[in-house]
C-alpha cells in the first residue's frame, strides 16, 4: 500500500489494484491499452490495403497507356481511344499533382484529365499560334488553376463548371453547389489568337487568372 506522503510518481511504481505493477488502473488499463494497439494495427492494415489497391489501379492504367503508346509509336503525341485527332495533346493522371508550363513551349489543342490531385496549367510562357486553340481540363477531386498571359491580343473564352467548390474566372466569382461560369474577353472574335478553355471538376475549386 502506498503511504500518504508518497508522490504521484512514487505511487505509479507501486502495484496496481489487481497486482499489475506500474498500472494504477489494474486489469482494465491493460485491456484498454491492448484495445488501442489493436485499433492502431487495424487502421494501419486498412490504409496499407487501400494504398496497395491504388497502386494496382495505377499500374493497370499505366500498363494500358503503355500498350496504347506502343501501338501509336509513329505519332509524336499520345492519342487516347476517345481522341482521334493526332494534333491534340493528351495528358492524364491518377493520383498526385499535375503542373504544365514550367518552361517555354508551343501551345497546341490539349485534353487534360486527372482523378485525384491539383491541376496547374501555366500559359504565361506558351507560344500561342494564330487561330483558336481549345483546351479541355477535367478533374474529379482537386483544384484546377490556369494562368493566362495578360495580353490584349489574345482572346479568351472560358466555360467552367464545378459540382462542389468555388469558381473564379477572371473578374467573375461563383461559389456553392453546381456552379457554371461562362466568361468571354472583350473583342474575342476580333483577336487573331484565341484560347477556348473548358474546365470541369466534381469536387474542387477552379481559378482562371491573368498574369503579367
């Protein structure tokens, strides 16, 4: 039995009520500790299974894309089964962030599809050809950000939709559920260079801004 003058730390070293040393709660405390360890192992196993399943799905998608690329090796750009135009670039991702536009590059019609993660498209360093360039971006879960060059000689037409999330296109902002935004820059039809941007996301925010 601990004495009345003993400190809390000294009492912790005494046998518990059920003869368990160092455990003031006895057998109940031991059971709770084992239950906590069991739940931690259970959560860890569950996350490991999810990660393993996601890796298998990603491997299956990459294998399918590799087979498709092998069949179309004579083309410079990858062409998906739903896109029969060889002049359209296609970029797809499963999990993770996608960033396009690190360096100077030539902009071509493009289809970007992403499952989970943020998508960033930077057009401030892109070489934009005369005529109309169509860009389609679709995302299931994640934010979509597009940076446009602040050039009055480039016309911009943006159509954006989000099931859940905020949409901010140039000077127009919408928030809530199932929002559609259609914004056209002034004198769009009179400009020589045009960008027609379609952005759709299920859960996530959409930001289209001019930089420069």
